[in-house]
C-alpha cells in the first residue's frame, strides 16, 4: 500500500499512490466497468503510470481509496485558480453503492478546505451518471451548470457560509 500522509473518512482512508500501485491501477483502468464514466475507454498501462501514480505531484495529488484496509477506488485533486480546484473520484464496481464515494469526498473536502485553504471545489460528473451525481450531492456538492455539450454537469462545494 501507499505511504505518506493519509486522509481519514468515517469508512474510507485515502493514501497517496506510489509506483508499487501500478499493477492494481493498471488493472482497474483497463476494466471497462471501472472506466465507464472515466472517459469510457480502457487506458494503457503507460498512461496509468504517467497520470495516476503521483508523478504529476504537486500539480495533481493522487490517492488510493481504501475501505476496511482494502483498495476500493482512486481519487485525485488539482488546483485550478487562487481559491480552489477540482476532484475526480472513481470506485471499483464492487465498492459502489455502499456510501464510500460520499465518505471519500468528504475526507478530501476536509483536507482541501481545512488544510489547503480552498474556498471552492468542483466536480464534473456525467449528467447520465445518476449514481455519481447523487453521491456528490450527498457529500455536499450543488449543481451550478450543465449539462454541457459533452453531457457533463458542473458541481461545486464552497467552504464556509
């Protein structure tokens, strides 16, 4: 598993990805069920290695989402402007429907608003991905635009009042 700092949720723990996670992540991102709403196309191992193992730090921070100590998904965040940025999150199909997505999102939000000082965090789920939209709403995100021409909603979470 990954080392470094961890973000703690109630039922999830997010740990930074590392090179040793390549086999796991390459397998997930090659699975059509996993990438169904993450571009919809399986990704080659080299692309997974370049994008999802932490090689883009500090611009993009990459995490394994753990549930009961077992890998359950992938999450990342990146800064986009002076007061915030965005989150992406995808759970393995076997981990969906158990409230892990909203829990992991709340752990990310606590870190981003509390420790990073972000005022605004955005996500852009496919409008057709009703499960993801509901999960983001359960985590406190609200729709602010969309769906766009490519079918994406813009949702945001703002810190404070």
